[in-house]
């Protein structure tokens, strides 16, 4: 579980996060949604420890990040997996080397042992025959799956995903969403996903946090998001033509 | 103030490079890869440039020897001194600031743009040590490249001087041996080692702290070349003053 208490973060005098307080539970897919520029990525990077908040605290299963010493912070980071928006695969390494990388860096396993685990996670993300391919030789959807495999190979307690299905076709996006949800449940990890894709919200949104101009505007689950009377949330949700048409049809009793 | 800020950040970067070392087995592979990319990959162009620089120095010296009282062996002497003292260590380092420097800046800068550096940091890896330290170690092989360049440069001077009909082989070799001061080689290699460090770290700094997208990588590569060249030229002056005067 991750507890965020009143975090503030700014750049060059401009405050991006203006006091966010929320909780992300274990075993659930937690979604952070909001329009571009709402502070989602900054919020995620604060939780990853890439940005240091000017105020407030972030607790990981009771351990407050800012109170940990450098070694403890590093140990905590080893328990985090991250899927970046652009996958962030190391382009000079093959798929196998990319997935093996965290194991090479943090374990003392023999190469054969590492390979067993790498093949296991690659099979889990349905990429059995891509071991020797370079990231540039596989599709965007496959790159995302490799990024997920790399993120979970060390069995992290926390999984962060920054717009994991951006740039993917709707069908592949659903595959990636469901994969993340299944992995979250199988491993009982705390998963936090940044997205502005309403399809993801509908597919896997067990807890949804809506950010607007750096504020936490609304939080709830996917069943509540269509019933809320919060104007900003409604505007965001129905900015999708599909959802607008569905709502209009419902109103007309079709 | 802007430059002071950058200088400060450069030294803070160096502290990051030499702290929290990456796992030895991983580091070893990275160093070999960098030696291949930075050193072996530069040998061809270095040898090519050194040969022709040496040749031109010999011809220029020969063409300027209009006084019949000055012995022809001066061509060998001048070629040796020019190549060992300046052309191989300094001139080639400026060329390397373009070749090796832009490669380092663009490779690290692209990793920054594509969030690969963030990925390393999230994993708890000291990205500065992982990315820059192997380059610094690999560049300590750079004096070997310059040693080869010195030999090839003098060989180029010999070929151009002797086969161009400017000087006899005996005269050239006599000039080559004349008043040879071994300390000049020490000076040249001290310079080269310091330039190697600058060649590895200044472009890394520009790549690591670059901002923006693809255009930013291009701008960072250009400024890395300019600043590496400027610092090499200033360092050359300071080192010459300290070591030779």
C-alpha cells in the first residue's frame, strides 16, 4: 500500500502538484487520470523517487521515503517496477538482455538461473520467441510487453505504469491493460497506472484518482465515475465521443 | 552565472561518476564495449589524419627552407617536434572532440530523451556511474591511439619528404634523432591523458543534462564539441606552461 500525504512539487517557481493526499491499495489496479498537464507524470515520478516533493510524504507499506537513508531508499527502489510511456527499453540490448538486466544488476544468480526466470516472465507476457530480437525489430505492443516483463522480473512489490497503452491500437491496448491487471492480482502488488484512456478506466480501474491542475479533484471506482456530479470529471469522461453517444442513448432509453 | 552553474554541475557530475559503483561483472563488459566503440572505432580516422598531417608538415617545412645554410635534416627534426608535441596530442584530440564527443553526447542524450536514464534510476542504479565511468576508463586507452598516431605521422612525413624529393632518407632520419628529449614524450602523454578525461566527461555532461527532444540532442552534441574543444585548447596552454616552461 502506498499512502501519499499532502505532497507539493514545483519547477522554476511554478507549483505543479498542489497538496495531493490519497492511498493506493495492494492487489488493486489504481489509475491516475487527468488531462495532459494535470501533473500525472510528476506525481508518478514523485512516487518513484525520481522527483523529491518540496512538502508532504509518501509511505510505502509504512516506510516514509523521505525518512529512509540512501541505502534504504535504494533497497526500496529495487522493489519497484516501472513501465515507461515509451517503454524505455535499452536499444543496444536484445529483448532477453533487457529483461535480464535487473537480475544481472541486483542478484547473484548464475546466467542459467536468470535465463529460466527471464523465459518465465517472457512466457507470461506471451513473448516466447522474441529473446534475441532488438527492441527496434519488434512492434510497439511487443515493446510494451517486454517493458512489463522487465518491470516484473525481480518480483517487485510496486508496479508503476506511465500511459502503458499510449500509441497502441485499441485491441492491443486492452491486451496490455488486462495483462497488467492479471499480474497485479497474481502477485498481489500495488499497481499505479497513469492514463487518460477511458477504455483503460472501464477495463481495469479499481481505484481512480482524477487530477486537475495539480489538485486531486475526485477519487472513486469505475462504477462511480459515471455517476459523479463533479463537472470536471464528467467533462473529462464525456470528452470521448463514444461515451457521449452511449450516455445520450441511455438518456433516450435506447 | 550561467557558466558557473554549469561548471559546478560538471564537478557534481564527476562526484556522481565515481560514487556507488556498478556491479563489477557488468562494468567489465561495459568497459570492453566502450573500448571497442571509442578507441578501436577511432583508430582508422586517427591513422588516416596523422599520416597526412605528418606529410603536410614535412612538405611545408621543406618549402620554407629557402636558406641553403639550413640543413635539410631540419625537415625530420621539425616533423618530429610538431607531430609529437602538438599535432598528435592536441590536433587529434580536437578532431576526437567531434567524433568521440558527439557520439558520447548523442548516445547519452538519446537515452535521456527515451527515458532510459530514468529507467536506470528507478531500478536504483547510479546512472552516472553506469554510463560515464566505463567511458572514462576506456578513454585511458586513448594515449595508445595517440602513440600510434605519432608513429604514423612521422612515417607520413618521411614518405612525403623522401619520396617527394625534398630530403634524402638519411638526412630525414638524422634530423629525426637530433636533440631528441624523451621528456617531450612524457609531456605529450600527460597532455593526452588529461585530454582523454576531458573527451569522456564533457560530452557526457552535455548528454546527461540535455533538455528537449531530438533537436535537444543535436544542440547538446554541438555544444559538447564546442566546449570540449575550448577546454582542450585552454588545458593545452596551461599544461604547456606548467610542464615545458
